[in-house]
C-alpha cells in the first residue's frame, strides 16, 4: 500500500496531510505532489535541468508519468511488496518520478533529505533507490552505506555520466545497479544499462521504440514521451532494434579538420589518468573555434594551474589518445559553471574569462 514517510510524518489516502509549514521545502514539494496526485490531478509542470540549454518549463501528463512508472516496473518485475527510498530532490523529475513509482506500484516510500551520502543515517531494508553518481561515490566510500547499497536489489543511477572509477567500484562490490538514459521530455528514463565491466549497453524499456536519423542521432517513440516522436541530439550506435551504446551529444561533437571527435567518449578513455593523478579535479573536452581546423579540441580542468601538473597531464594524454584526439590546449579554471542539478555547464564554463 502506498504511504509516503518522512521522519515521523506519514501520508496516504487514509491519512491526513501533515502541516506543510513544519516541513523543509523538499518535503513540502513531495507531500504536495502526492496530495495532488491522489486528488486526481491530470497535468504537472516540471522544469528541465538546463544541462543542454536554458531551463524551461515542461507540462507532463499523468498518463505519461504512469506509463514511465509502469515500464520501469515491467523492466524490473516490481511488486507491491517493495519499499522505495527517495533521496533526490522531488522538485526535479528524477525525484518526482520516485514518488510516482511508489504511487503507481502501490508501495511505501521513505523520503530523506537530498545529501552527498543519503544512506549514512539510514536503517531498514529497501528494494529500489535512485541516486546520482556523486551520491554513489560517497556511499561506496563508507562501509555502512556500502553494505546497505549492496542489500538493495535495484539501484538506479542517473543525472550524469558515471565516472570510470565509480563504475569499477560498483562492479567490484557486486552491487546490482543500472545507468539510466532519458530526459525530462520523456519523463525520466527510456532505457537502462546494467553496470558491468566495459562499455555500457542500453536496453529500451518495454513499449519504447528507438532509431536514428541521418546524423546518427537517437529518436524515441514512447508512451511516456507522448504521441509525437522525439528527436534527440544524442549520437548513438544501434546494437539491435532495442539496444544501443551512447557516443555523446551532437551539440558537443567537434569537427576538427574534417575529423569528428566525440568529447564524452574521449573523456571516458582519459578517466583513469585523472582518477590516478588528479582525483579531485573535474574536467571536460570541448570544441573551440579555430581558423585553420574550423574547430579544435581543448581540455578544461577545474583547479589552479601548476606547471608540473600541466606537463604530467600533457604527457599522459599523449600516451592514451591518438594523434588527432589530443587536445590542442588545456585551460585551468578555478571553478566551473554548473546547472541547478549539479551537471557541468560546458558552454557557460567555456565562456568564463
């Protein structure tokens, strides 16, 4: 039976709504949403994350959200005996969809404040949790949290690409986890990839049709995305009619002297270099206008420039990457620009003086 639990507060069809003024903002959003859902509200306005452009408001229908929860439930074979944990901000689609899953699956759900390590003070058994990579990293670093994560049958990870080191940690600890692929427009994810050694291969959820256009960009036809086909800017490689690997955002593809470079792919290859030598540094590859090449590949590193660090980095990149893949310039920035959901805002960061 559905029940939303937060500390000593509980809410279901048979229980009255707690005094929202007593609750922090994220909890107010969660209880208000569940109240509106149980009252039969048909549409909900959701802000996109702004990871690939300016944030905008998106109107999502109840039918779309129900379809998303049902497809995820069919993928995992969930039952009403589950117990969900929501540790993502319900103001955004990933957190809100955790509430929808509990409502559609008719399961209890425990709400905790979004934090770096939401499992740190948790007790009890859970069957399904959604986390962002930063939370996964923190949970793996703490023994108690790691054991709790190992006990959860379905760990869903999304919001950003999973770092190589974190992927390795999940595999080594035997944690059953899936990387999600989706967007606000498709009401959370439309495909999931089991986190294993090597490249992630995504499988479309039941009822989701996928394909590519002439530019090899993914299109999606799904009940959670609405009646219209959604054309994305994500470049993929189709493995079968319902499986694919992700190459990167077409927005970020760098055409350097006629050679197409996929920054996200190259970032995964140089991840071990950063994990070993610069574990605290965020980084990304980007295309910069160039008079001779049209565009040139450059590297942005979050941190203060040190001469010895630059030389070591240049040497490491030359060993890992091919002749045309090595970035032509390295920029050190004291701080990157980030979106509200903590993703690196690449265009904004590149524009920083």
